[in-house]
């Protein structure tokens, strides 16, 4: 065994033609102004780094600016945005003037940038400013030269780095830029945080995936031959190629071992080679592995305690054997005293072999080295707190871990990284009870720490967690007895409570408490906000008169404050939105929209993101309630885009906008976009967020006939016992419609009953019937009509149930509390449908009621009558109108226009259940809508007319003459005439003999049976 690894970098790249071509194509497109994001995946050691090196070399030769950022294998022990800190550091060295033009980039430079030095900066928008600055500097950089941005080892990236990468890749437009990110595919377990990010990225049009598979047998053998360079006999070459399994790094190590007796596992091969080094070198490598993949000479010397000559000899041996390599560049700053493990697998193999006591002792030594006792109030040197907290925890020094975690949370806050604020603050909270005199150790009170964590949870889209932390922060504030502080925390907590359905009463009590604490104190922004938040809560529970008074009080206080008060404009904007909601309820929609138009820019100027998104949502709902669906969709889209740009998609009004936009897209007929917006794709979101978005997405899933998937999701949602009114309503709607389309009306009726009961028992039921009950009752009447038609319920029983459901719909329409003061177009349309569905039970068939329903749902498309391109609900009404016309004895040709229009809509939307129902009715009526697919033809001359064959098929299915007449919309007497002709043609003396003879002669085919069973 030679003991010296044979490096593949000294030979040509083996294989990888497809991958090289894909990356070269990305560079070529970028040079022409067509940017590309590339996600390069592969198992550890398969050759990702080598391929990146080849790409970098090609890019540099083509005049590209190359920027490299690397993630570490302990993300929680590193700075937020670590790879982008390295990128910005390189840019600062390369183009200092360009970086200086973007002040927000200072958050990513070594040392960070304190928040306090930036007056007026709003916490919610701080991260967006960092993201915008990175994008802007790349935009400007690529105007003069194309650029290649490489982010290596994305599987180790921190949350903020992942979010920034998504932001950049979703905004690739015309930059001359390639963003190349690598990650280990074999590290992505089911709950790995990168998985949902990848699911989101691969849907972006400018992003492509390159999967680096192991080398094939011949390529592996070729690589081994080149590595051995004639030093190994053919049997050993073939054995090494086989054992490498196409993994390039493993192949290098096996050739280095050059022995057939080596262990077969990669870790065993690596450790066996390490064991061939001197004891001093092995000890030095064990110490280095605890530091991470990268370690400085200074730290190694301090922790190891080795004499200078002995340490340098150990390092020289490790470098000579290609275990360590010198790292001469990090973050754009020359660091000629640092070393990195040649491959992460080497470091992992060594670290995993450490004894538990040895590991904790070494971590403790690093913690002692990193601790900075020189400055009061500071535990570690700037940008080292997270690393110190990691080593202190692993070394079981809990007081030091607490202090370092608090400092790490503060540094993450300075870097506009809410996810890392939450990570470090929660770790500090866990340590708090285990550390004596924790407040003195942490130099911060527990309440402040808890508020940091609550903000981090809310800012990263976890309302449940944010509320739990907010409640604890309020308890701690009340213990301190500071009314201004307690009021401020209480109103933020009340605000967060509104994110969850069923917590409105608690929010009202907390908001009232927040106001009572400061109402007797001098006017302040805290007082204005207390009035504004109480007004918002009161409007949510439909106490509009009192909400108006509180909103006007907030305006009076805010307008009396000095102009330089930074908090007052936000309170003003929020109060204006609440007044708009009150005006909407009073029936003054245009006045409400004027108030919202005033509030929106004020909220943006004051950096009150939550208020701004609330204004978008209120305006969208106002337009939706007015039947202006197209305008509502545009408003929801604008608000959703703003929420996405600011990283608030999954919290507060960001979530409200997303859900409303999914539903509005469904109503508008933009089903592909609705499905995409409702798809979580593994997103790391709370159960509350997931349930609301999944429920909204079920509308499209059911309408497109994906019943198996819908059934799984419905079962999961019902098992979770949802308390959210909207989820209850949507689950009931989707479950009922799925059962109706599948011919299970009894199940549909049960789903409707469950949902109506759920709405009646919800916490908000005391404010009046939920308007969603109109829609649910209409579906319930439809289910009763189907039960009666199928003979599964007596007509009298179905009639009684249908009338009771219609009464529920009528009562809800009369006494419910619509946002606009009067019942909007959608509620009126569903009420119209409930009335129309009842005619299917009690009769007589009345096409006019279905014509009214077509017009009622005209808000879907803006086309009354459904003559052009009807919407989904209009198409259903056209289907029923055709059925009613046939039931009145109208000529069958008269229904063809309705059926054709309904089928066009069903096919355009891929609404398979509706399309099947339209075709089935057309077949029963003898109306041809399209070229029929080839069907098995019976043998012989085929003496029957189409109508005679239909009658015979239904006789074969066991139907009576009355049932056949109802199915084919002809009289019972006409059925007898057709059947007599069939019997005469077959020479049969009975209907049973006619069927038997027809089958014997091949004049009836299985397809005829299926046609006989079809029923919309």
C-alpha cells in the first residue's frame, strides 16, 4: 500500500459528456443574456467538485467572473448566509465600489452591520433589503461581464441561505448569469429541509437539474487505469473498478490502497489509510476534524499543544498524503494559514471514530479558545458566536453555550436572518432553566429572548409556534410590571392570535387588555396601535360599530403625534383598513376602496408589511364580493407577489392572500395556476398553513376527477379535526362534490351534514351563520336529488330533506353577516342552485331555473347566458338545463348547443367528471357531440337503428320500459314500439329471448352495456 492518494485532478475528466454539455450550454446561454440556475446533485464522492472545477475553468477562459460560496457541514454552528458572505467578500475585494453602492450588503460582510445604526428600518423588510441588494449587485455586475455563481454543498446550507437562493433563482430574467448549486443526493432524508426547496426550485422555468450518477463499469475501469498510471496489474485494476461502484472518490482511495486485501467499505478504506500515518499526524487530524472541514493553523496549534516543529511535520505529512489541502482563499480574504479536508467524507470518517469523552474534551478546548473574555457583554469574537455555542454545547459547558447562543441570535438579527434568530433564541431558552442566574450569564432577560423567538417563528411562517412563544413573552412582560412594554407585547400577541381561526375571542380580550394598560397615559404610538389592533379584532368578529370607534380613536391619536414618530403611520394605515372593512359592511364599497387606496402606500412607506398585505387582501375580497373576479384575481396576485418577495407567504395575511388567490383562480377557470399555488411540495410549514392550503387545492383536485388523491387528503384533514371555518367549509364542499361525481349521494349528504354541523359549532358561530352554509346546503339538495333518482331514498324523504336544506340556505342568506353588507354574487348564485336542485326532486322539470343559474354564475367569466366560454359552474347549469329540457319533451336536437358548450368548458379545464356526465347525457339523448372512438362492433349486418340498439342495451341491463323511457327521455309507449321492432327483427317472442339472440349473434357488445349504465 502506497499510503498516498492518487488524485483525479491530474488527469482528464472521465465520462460526464452529458453533464459537461449541460453546464457548457448554461454558460453559453448566460453569455447571450439568458440566465440559468443549475442544481447539480450526486452522492458523496461521485465527482461533483471535479465537475464544478471543470466548469469554473471553462467559465474563466470565457471571460466570466466566478464567485464561489461554500456551506459548512454544521450549519447551525456557522453564520447565516455563510456561502453568500464568502461571495460578497470576494466581490468586495474584486469590485469594492460596486459593493459600496448597496448598503444592505454590509450585513453579509465580516463583522455584520448592527441594526441599531439604521434608523427607520423595519424588521420585517430587513431581510428583503438584503435579498434585493444581492440581486441588484449581480444585475449590475453582469452588465459588464457574464458571471458564474457557485454555491457548493447546499445540503448543509442554513435556512436564510436557502431562502436567498430561492429568491435569486426565481428572479432570473436577462442577467448574464449562471447560478450553479451542488448538493448530496444521498444526504436528503425524508425530512431534510432542502427537499421542499428543491421541489420549489425545479418548477422555475430558468432552473434545470443535472444528476451526476455513478460512472458506468467501463468508465470506472478507465478512471482506475488513469489513476494507477501503470502501477497496478489488470486483476487489481478490475477489482478496484468493481468495488468503487462508479464513485470517483472511492476509486481514488482504492487505487491509493493498491491492495486486494483492503476493507470493502469506503469508511474502512479511508480509516485504514489514516492509520498508516504517524501517531502525531493522526492525533492532529482527530483534533482538526472537531473544528469542521476547515481549520486554521493557529487553532490547531492552540488546541493540540504540539510544538511548532511537530505540528508542521504532521501538517506536511497530511498534505503530502492528500488528506488536508491548503485553503488560500476564504471570503475574498487571503488566509494562507488555513487547511481543509480534501473531501468531507475524510473528515466525517475521522470524526465519527472519536471516543465520546475525547470528542467532548476537544469541543470544550475549541470553546475555550473561541471564547472572548476581553469585551464586556460579548462572549465570542464577532461572527464566531454560533460556532462557539456549537462547541460549548458539545463540550457540555451550558453557561457558555447560553451566552454564546444569545450573542448568535443577536448577530443573526443584525444579518437579517429570522430563521437563525429563532434557532439560536430557542436553544438559549432551552438552556435557561439549566443555568444558574441565567439572566446575568446571558446579559438579557428571558422576556426579550422569548420575543426574539416569537418574531423569528412568525417571520418564517410558523404561526402556531409564534403564538405559543408570544403567550410566554406576554406572561414574562406582565411579571416585570412595565405597562408600555406589556401593552406593546399584548397587541402583537393579539395580532398573532388572529392568524388562527377560533382564537378571536382570546384576541379580543388580549387587545382590550393592551389598550387598558395605556389608555390613561400620554398619547403615544403605543396607544395609537392599541386602538388600531383592537379595532382590527372587533372588525374580525363583526362588531363593526365599536370597531369604527376604535379605528377613529387610533387616527386621532396618531395624527396628533410628531411627524418624526416612525410608528404612527403604520397605526394610521391599519386603522384606515379597518374603517374600509366597516364601510364595506355598510354597503359603501367604493368608499371602502378609496380608504384602502390611501392605506396601502402609507403602509408601504412606513414599512408596515403586515398592514400592507392586509390592505391587498381587503381590496381583493371587496372586488370578489362585488363579482369583479378578474380584478380580484389581479389584486390577490399582486399581494401574493409582495408577500413572496418579503418572505411572508406562510404567515398572517401572506397566507390569507395565497388561499384567496387559489380559490379565485379556481373560480376564474385558471385551474393549472390554482393547483400550482396550492401545491406545498413538501414545504416546511405548520399544520395550520398546510391544512388551509390543502383544503383550497381540493376544489381543483376533485373537479378534475383525481378522487384517489382527494380521498387521501380529505381523510387526513377530517382526522385532524379542523377548527378553522374555511377548512371545515372547503373539506365539506370537496368531500360532497367528490361523492356526487362518483355516484355516492348518501356519502355526499353525510359530508354536507358534517360540515354544516362543524360550522354551527365553530367559535365564530355566535356572530351569525357562516355564508358558506349556502353552498353546502345547495350541494346537500343535489345529493338528495341523486338519492331519489337512483332509488336509494324514497322521494318523500328526499323531498323533506331537500326542503330543510333549502330552508337552511334561505336562513343563512337572510341572517348571515356578509362582508359587503348584502349577499354578494357568489352567495346569490349558490342560493339559486339550491332552489334549482330542489326541482329535480319535486318536479316538474323546469329549464328556466337552470337558465337563471347560468346567469347567476356569470361572475365567473363575465358572460351571462354561458353562450361563449362558460365557467365551470355555468357548464354544470347548462348540463342540468339540457336534462330539464329533455324532461319536458323538447326535441333532442334542442339540447345540443348546451351540451356542446358544457363539454368545451369541461375539456378546457380538464374537468373529467363533468365531461363524462355531459357525454353520458348526450348518449342517452342520441346527440353526437364529437367523433366517437372506435368501439367493438357486433358481428353481422347490424339491423338495428341507434335508438333500437340503445333500447335493447338497456333491456339487457335489466331496466323496465319506464326506466328506459326516463333514461332516454322518451315515453314508455315509444319504448314498447322500439322493442317490438327489435323482437320482430330477431324473430324473438319475448324481451328475454331478444337479448339472448342478440348476444348469440354478436349484435350486442360489452360497450353497449357500459353505455346503458352511463348516467350523469
